[in-house]
C-alpha cells in the first residue's frame, strides 16, 4: 500500500503533513464508489523503529514510534450482504459474501490485510452478519518498510470494533492485526508494527516488552536534532521468505541453546550476553550462532539505549544505533548493499548522532538522528554517496511522531 505517485520527490526533504487528503475528498470518493455515504472515518499510522530489531519475536524489547502518515479507512454497512474492499492506491476491488468463510486471496491481494482482520473477529466468536463497504487510502511511502500493512490491519480492527461494538482494547486490536498477517499474508511477524500503530502517542516512542506486552511511553525530545527517515527505494519484501527464515533460524538457535544447559529459557531474549558467550563455541550450527548473537546483543543494546535516552545521553543512543546496524549487517544478514550504503554514508557526516536500518530489512529505510544544522549537508552527502554506490536515488523524510489508531469522524 502507499501513494508512490504523490511522494516521489527524489533528493528533496519531504514533510509528510503535506500529503494529507482532505477527509471531505475521501468521503466524496467513498460516495462515488458505493453510491451512499460513509458512516465513519478512521486512521491508523505507519511506524518507524528507533532500536530493537528482530527482537520482538524473540521476546525482547523494541522501541518504535507511530508516524504522522498511515492508512485512512472509511466504512459503512450495506444491504447487499457483501464485504466490499476498495483502495484509492490500488485498482483491485474485492467482494466477499458474508456467509462464506473468509480465505486468503490469491496473488498477494492487498485486501488480504483487512479480510484477514475480519477473519480474526469471526475466529474469536464475533458474528458479522451485515455487509460492509470499505474504502482505504494510504500516504505511507510504498515498499518502504514503514508498516503500511500493519496500519491497514489495525485501522480495520478499529473500524470493525466500532461498528460491531466489541470493545476490544488496543492491544487486542494489535494482536488481531498480527494474526491476520500470519494467516492471510503468510508473514510470521512479531507484534511490534501492529502494536506501534495501535498504541502510538505523539512525540513519544514505545518501550515495549514483547513477552508481556507491558509498555512505557517515553517522550522523544530531541533539542536541536531531528529524526530523519531515508528511503533506499529498494523495495523491502517481507513476504519474500527471508523474514520467515530468520524466525525459523532463531527457533533452531533456541533449541540448540536449550540443549546446552539452558532448558529453562523460553526465548533468546532471556539469555544474557555472558551466558551466550559461555556457550557460543558449542553451538554447532554457525548460522544459528550468528542469529542468536545478534538477538542477544540487540536485546542488551536496546535496553541500554532506552536508559541512555532517558538520561539525556543521546550520544550513547547514537552509538548503539550504529552498532545495531553492524550486527544486523554481519550477524543477522538483513541489510544488503542499499541499506549499508545509506547507513555508512550517514556515518561519514559530521552532525549525525547515529544511523541504522529500521524494520524488517532487505531494502526499505534507514533512520538517522541528525543535528538541525547538519541536515542540509546530510541530505547532500548521503544522496551523492548513495547514488554513486548504488545508482539509485534516496528520499528523505523528517519523521513526525504521531498518535496511534483513531476515529476521525
Ligand atoms: C518487521 C516485522 C516486525 C519486526 C521487524 C524487525 O517489521 O513485522 O514484527 O520483527 O520486522 O524488527
């Protein structure tokens, strides 16, 4: 999902608040599509993760923020006993009979995300007897790894919850979204993206413990600095199988480690760095060892980074961001030449506090903390070095940290 046509401003800094369609325009589009008015309008944001990558499905902490851009969803009941899905970003229109058990749609249909959420309501015993008309529009950059799919899942959960009066809490909405991603998109993702989309708060990051789902909102006040997202324009493909392979490799690492005298641990995040070091040479599978080394190190880095930020030590936070990227590059092997080129170019710029890939990897975006006075230089130098190394053009966005899912009308 995304609005590639609108956001394609290569080499220029982009302020995303400019890419808001008026709600009246969205309502008009709904009326034209379905010949009746929308009953309600909802929004759920994309996310960017500051640190804590590939730790969520290993039981560790993550530290994401909701963004000011995301997915808008308009909904109304209909009389034709169908769930009808349309998007203003993509041409495909899907209609599903309300009496048929929803199944995954072929050809990576975008409607798998909302339909997968309908299926979760049904699976949890909620009856959906009415037909519904749905129109979605997103302003998340396409293929950028900023969780447009999670935003679509969560906004659907929020809208259905409101229409059906099921009173889900936001964490349950996130869990429905995650289950939809597993069952209808085939990605065995952790909870981070959907949780950030559901629970985000303006100008805060979420310190989420992915084992207990307890969380703390941490204010992000960066005096004289900005969070800059840089898009590789090398599409991140979460459904490519490489993500699910990493999840499986972590499970393999866990079972090897449990057999080495750590049968009490339930996930890799429970292994301390010193315990890992004491058995690292005994892990027979070299790939499993590398994956575990990343996770154990990233869990420690994330906890240290959050503590450093709370103490106002942004320099240490930045160093840990850089170390996170290196570990994702060397041990987790999810960066690739484009993300490495962006991060390394950023590290060369005076005034960059830290820079790393963000999200699942294999393309997508980096996130950098940059001093205000260095931003122009950052864009100039990173653009130049990136294009020289890859032949591609990068886009830059100043991250505006927004609220989680909400009803707009
Ligand atoms: C994707 C997944 C998340 C998380 C990140 C990596 O965004 O959806 O659950 O695993 O990758 O941190």
